[in-house]
C-alpha cells in the first residue's frame, strides 16, 4: 500500500512537472512568435500617452494601407547599392581632386565598406531634387551637373529591385480583406512604376493611389501627399495606415492623422528611432502588417 501510494505520488509529480514544462514551452513559442512585433501592448500605450492619446481608443476598420517604397517594399541596399557604386565608378574620371568617388558616395549617405545606406541618407529618404541639391552644395555645381546627367540617363529597367517579401501575395491578401493599397514614395515615378510592374502588382493600384516625388506635391514628411491619396480613394485618414522605414514616413503619417503609423526595420532606421519619431508600432518587415492591422483595428480586418 505504501509502495503504491509512493508510485501514485511520483506519477502525480511527474505529470505536474510535464504540465509546467509544456506550459513553459507554449509560453516560449508564444514569445518567439510575438518577438518580431517590437511594440507590445504596453509599449503602444506608452507612446499613446506620450502623444496625448488614450490607450483605450477604438480605431475604425482599416480601409487603406499606404506603403513607402525604398526600405519598405524593396531591399534598399540590395537594390540600390549596385546602382550607386556604378555611378561613382562611371563619374570617378570626371570628379575634381577635392571630391573623390568615395566622398561622393558619402554625400549620398552610402558606406561602400558596409555596402549599406545610413539612417540619414538623403538618397534613401529624400527626393531626387533634394539629393542633387546636397551634391551641388557640398561638391559644387560641376559635380552636381555630372550626377544629374548620369541619373537622367539611368534606365529604370536596368535596376533589379529586390522585394523584401513577395509583393503579389501580400497585396492580394490585403485586397481580399477589403482594403485598398497605395504607394507614397520620395522616389521618381519612372523608377517606382518600373519596380511595381516587375513585381506584377502595378495593376492592383487604383488611379491616384501611387504618389511620387515628381508629382508636384510637397514630399514626405509633409502630410500633403498622404492626405491626397486618402481624398482620391475616398478614405478618411483615421481609417488608413501608413507603413515606412524612415522618420519621414512616420512624420508624414502622424501629421496626416492616420489611424495607424507602422514602422518597419527592413530599411535604414532602427526600432528605437522609429518609435521616438511617433510610430504606433514597429515590426520587422511588411510581412507582419496584416497582423498589426488586425491587432489595432479589430478582427474585421
């Protein structure tokens, strides 16, 4: 009888230990799944408090997701590093002694050693006009003219855009959920549409849903282009989300009053800086956007 009691007690103990281990394993898996979403509920509440918002706000269903391009839809380093390096090599013989090819790359905000763009890269975050203005200011009018001519001759078809994730699948999922998609970029239209067409998603955008730097609107971080997209597509800003990898994207979304301003770490800016700029939430990349929308705007999305 005593032996039977001891065996039964040992079995109960083993079962209890097994349950604890299973529970611990489940928690670990849950944490792992959630770890890619860098802003927890507590973090989002903190940002809302800092910006005067209530953590208990109920957001309307999301009807529109506006995406930045470089660093958000496409891998900026893998796409643009070969282009910028080719430009520097082509222009090297024309450059004056006071501006080497390496210095020109530095003006663009590109490190040839790391083969990456810096978080403040004017080429990645600004418009083409702003980039050329900076080149002229630092390197002189001659270098600015040379860069302008080289860029004007650049064939969009020669640029192999590398998407962060397969865009056709992601956009199909978004549209199937009843939302519209848009692109808001500080890049020129010829490069933007060439990339979207190569990815077989250009036809998914309604008229007016793609806004580029050379469209004549004030560029990001001004709210103007984001608000223009909302007006064209018949969506209130509070019913829209913007997704981007730079402080300009975050500033644009916040100034426009978008319901969700989502930062992604697939570009040049880290999570801390995106949150500091005002992002409601930061995710690893755009593959997590649908989950963020459902968490913030409700299961209807």
